[in-house]
C-alpha cells in the first residue's frame, strides 16, 4: 500500500522530493550556521563565480559531428564543417567590402537604432 506522503505543493501520495546531493555537507537540523560559516561559503561562491566568468570567452572545439564550433560570439556556437569555413575564408575580402558598403544599415551589436 502507498505511504500517505505529500509533495511540496500539498498533493497526496506524491513521489517524495529527492534527497540532497551526496556532495552536500550534512547540517544539523537544530542549529543555524554561524556567521563565519556563512561568510566562508559566500567567499567560496564568489571565487567560483569569478573563475566561471573568467573561463567564458572565445574558444573552439570539434563538435561530435565533426564541425568546428566557435564559442563566445553569442548564445550559441557558430558551427561549420571544415569546407564551409574554408569557403567563408576565401570570401573574406568580399565580406569586408559588403560590410563597408552597407555600414550605415548595419548597427553595432548592442547599439539601438
């Protein structure tokens, strides 16, 4: 017979919420963390965030499908096969001329019209 449990929203016979991750340190339910513990955890989280932000930037890798993926120019990577990249590089002068000819119609990223 099912155990009469409730989830976070008060629904009966719901699957119990998953237990905390095994990496989480056990905390006694009766005690609050000290100010020193909270400040140490905050400093650690700030250090992790700074490291994560520093690792962001432009980079490349070979995708699982064999494309060259370039990261750091937007939300998603720019991914093309080697032959497409070579064709694009061959058009470099044409692309630069097109951008220069249409400069007035092409706003900079983040600039409003």
